[in-house]
């Protein structure tokens, strides 16, 4: 059994470290990317089981990354993680193909639970991994 792979796209170093430590402590394998363009490359490689995506990023923002992932036909679950929690921001993220949305500041247990929920929903039984 391999751990579920999370692609964490977050440019704030302290938050990236906090979230990656949290996810690793919960059994996930985590790749952290801070730059929007690099994130697009990483997402396109299609090696993640779930993407945790910040909206405000350098060069390419989270909305564009989300749209690009879906335009490539990738159906990886996407959890948007952002301080932008106005209704229009949430609606735009979901309409661009995000599966779920969590506002900053978030509760650690809730973030982990939402990631696990997306993995349960997104995975065929044959692809089930431990987390
Ligand atoms: Ca950010």
C-alpha cells in the first residue's frame, strides 16, 4: 500500500510547512509547490491523488490552474484553500472545476477530513490507497 499523494500548491512558506506537516502526520505523501507555473507543470504530470490549491499565487493563480487541470481532462480532486471566501470567489472556484473549498483560517482536522472525503469520492476501489 502506498500513501495517497497530495500536491500542495501554496506560496506562503509557513502555511505550506504547516499543512504539509499536518498531512504527512496523517499518512499522506506530500509534494509542495509554491509557484503557479511550476504548479501547472506538476499538476499536468498527473501524479497526485488530490490537489490542495491556494488561489493567490505568483505568476499563475489558483483559478487558472484549476481551469487548466480540467481543460487537460484531468479529474484529480481539487480542494481550494484560500482567504478569498466571498461567495463570488467560492462560486467561481467551484465553477472552474474545484471539488471543495476551505477558507483560511481553517481548522486542521477539517482540512484533513475534507482531503480524505475527496479521496474516497474520487477513487475507484482498485486505486484505493491507505491514508
Ligand atoms: Ca497565497
